[in-house]
């Protein structure tokens, strides 16, 4: 498949899990890709084989100035940015009820999950507006639609990401730019491996298909959402939940 020939895509959180799977798919399908993650050595190790089509930049997405520099570097290398996919996300401390939540941890989760996605989208939007074309995908979570008990910081930060996609979708609707979110239920990645078993069981028990989603399923849907073919859907949160939250 060469659907993404000539397309330049920026992916955050590309060193692991869903971001890594999406990056492999898009590179295989012909895209040039800018990869942002604070785990720069993992990026180099994983994507070195793609040569100049993959530019790895080590950056913490909570550092706005460095995010801006990283995005300018990707833009300078490839000459444009057609699409941005925000995959960075952390759960923070889970399996705690709201009265036990650490305010400091809640701030940290919001900073990474919401502000990180805000900073990257703020930086790419002027580049997209200049060309009257762009695709932005924020990876949210089913937790942001449903609210997972024991995951206040994560659920609320992902609800904020969903709201950002709705706002940005409307703001740029007449400028050739679509902004959408994706709400996966449980996809088996290192993020899920790091969670307490009880918290993972709570989530998989609620999936009507009674299984985790696969990385391929996530990568295929993400690729469609940021493709030129997805031209009349914006501000929407795509479902990837095995039937759990189809609204
Ligand atoms: P992961 O933990 O496998 O990968 C996250 C990547 O983000 C890692 O490479 C990590 O180095 C990077 N990262 C973390 N904080 C960073 C920061 N401040 N700056 C730069 N890089 C940073 O996670 P996974 O499972 O692939 O999740 C990807 C996205 O999908 C996240 O936003 C997550 O919330 C969301 N999601 C995942 C689900 C799942 O079941 N795996 C379910 C629903 C949503």
C-alpha cells in the first residue's frame, strides 16, 4: 500500500505502543514522518532503518519551547506538515478514589495529556492554515467519555482532549483542516502493562467483544482519520471500544 506517498505526518509518543504502531504503518504506506518522544534512544533504535523518511526528535511535550523547536525542525526537513497525531499520554496514579487523589499527580497528568496535545496543535496549526490543509488527531480514551472509577486525573484530562477536538474542529472547519479524537478502550501496550491488574480487569470486563483491541486496529483507524479521504468529519471522537461506548 502506498496511500501516504507525499504525506508528511508528525507523531508524538512514537517510541511505544499505539504511536509506534501508527508510525510503522504510515512509513510502510509511504509517508515521511516526524517522531517526537522523550525516549529518543528508543526512537533512533526503532526507526533508524527508515533512513531520511523518519526524523526522530527527543522532546518532552510539556516543554512548549522545545515542542515548537522540534516541530520547526520537522517542518524544515520535510517542507510541510500534513497531519499531526498526538499519542503521548500517561495514566498517572490509578486505582484511587477522588478523595485520595494527589493534586500534584493530577496536575502532572493534565500537563502531559492535555497541555502536551495543546502545545503541538498550537504549533502546527499556523503551518496548516498557511496551506489551507491539515489533519489533526488527538488520541483520547474511552475514559474521557465514560469516566473510569479510580482514574480521575486520566479520565478528566482525556475529556478535556475530546473537548479540544470539538473546539478546534469547529474553529478550522472552513480552512481545510479537520481535527478529530480517537477513543480507544483497552489496547494491549506498555501503558496497560504498567497498570494494576484490578484496574485493567475493570476496563476489559466492560467491553462487549470481551477482548482488548489490537495495535493494528488502532493504527488502521488512525491512518484513515488523518488521510485526505477523511474530509467531511471534524470535531468527532471516533470509537475504538469493541462496542463499549458507541456514542
Ligand atoms: P505507551 O506508554 O505505550 O506510549 C506512550 C509514549 O509516550 C511512550 O513512548 C513515552 O515515552 C511517551 N511519553 C510519555 N510522556 C511523554 C512526554 N511528557 N513527552 C514526550 N513523550 C512522552 O502508551 P500507549 O498505550 O501507546 O498509549 C498511547 C495513547 O493512547 C495515550 O494517549 C493513551 O492515553 C491512549 N490510550 C491508550 C489505551 C490503551 O489501552 N493502551 C486506551 C485508551 C487510550
